[in-house]
C-alpha cells in the first residue's frame, strides 16, 4: 500500500475534563469519517509505539523530561497552564503520539510507505524544548524530524504548519537548524501571541488577519512558501495538520473550508513528488469542531492519497 495510518487506543485515555475542546472524540470523529469514506481500506494500519527517551531527548531538555514525568498524577487532574491539564494517562498518550511520528519516519525513510497520516493526540506543535503548553506535552512532529535528521541522516526537511495557532514550539526547536525549513500560516493576535514577525531563509511565518478566507490563505502559500520550498529541495516533508482554521471552528477566527486544506495538501504532495520521492508525513494538531474536523481531515487524507476531494 502507498499509505500508512498510525493511531493508538491509549491516545483516547488522555482527557482534560468535561467540555475541554481537546478531547478524545476528536480521534474517533476522524477515524469514523475515514472509515465511511473508504480511506482506511487503502491504508496499512499501525499501532503507535511508545516513544523512547532517546528520541524525546533529541528535542526536549533533560530537565524538562524529568520534570514532566515527575508531575504525572496518580489520580484526577494536574493543571500545567490555564488550558492544559494532565490526567494519569496523559504521558502514555503523549508517548504514543510522539512514537507515531518516529514510526512514520522509519516507514517512509525505509521505503515501506510514501504517505503516513498520524491520527494521534495530544497534539505537539506548541511544546517547546523545556515547556508544555497549549494542550501539548511533547512536540510530536519535531521528535519525528529529529529522528530523521539524527538517526537516518536526512539532510533537508520541510515542516509545514497550517494550524490556526502558530507552532511556536516547533519554531523554537528548529530556530537555528539550517536543515529544517519551517513554513507556517496562522491567525494573528491569538495564542501563542508572541510570534516572531521577521522572515529568514529557514523560517517563513505568514500571519493572517481574522476572517481571512481561502483565497488569502492560498495566496500566502503561493507567494511565500512554494518558491522557497522549491529552492530548498526537501528530502522529506512533515505536516503539522491543524484544522482549527475552519470557518466553523470557534478556536480561531479564520474562514477556511475543507477544499483549502485539500488544496495546500496537494501543493505539498506535488513538491514531495518533485524533490522527496513523494514522502509526506502528516501529524494531527488542532481542530475542535468535530464534524468540521472530520470532514477537513478526510479531505486532507484524500489529497495525500491523490484522490479527488
């Protein structure tokens, strides 16, 4: 099979209380939609392994890892920040989510699959080298990328992030790493608020104003990402796939639709076919309105597979 699908039941056990938007139902909504669309029939299924401490330590500091593991509660909830809580199953779920990115990397670098979608949680792109925040504990996609760079000796990796919230954690991890080109779009003036506005050859942040619709999003990608990615010639493309920019998702204020997520995904698949042997790894980030999330993720997976949306 061309594509792989990675998830794990442990990712359903982490939860942060009734009414919290980052809930286990997110994964179930996506999984159910992919089944209904027949997409899981054409993808090989894998259970996400537990990430190793070695893989985590390529991204997170020793002090942070010791601290976050020591904080795991025996019962109830422990609040990490105003929006982020741990329950007794959180670290297990987080280790599965990061482990999915490592397994995905192995699958594509070893030539077993070209496309991998990781339907896992908690998300990761806000987790910095030494801090959990924004629903995130380990930076899943960064763990996968560092595994590609350090274990498999991949030389050039592109990280694409179209979540409504800027991937500040991912940017902090790769800020000085010339092997990684990070291209992001996000809504300005919402969490995490302190986005660096300057551009660099390895960091392309495009902030969009509230109520931006697909035309402006696509223009930002065309004007700022595509030529830079073409010049960079990535050997592997990772996507932090956040669908909370959907018009129905109240975690942000953008006006994107399923077709916009499919469009940007097709652009990345085209670049991957040109430079990276078609290799694309996608890891779920945001997306909290369940029906919109499921439809958006399904459109994204269809585009990854080269199917009509």
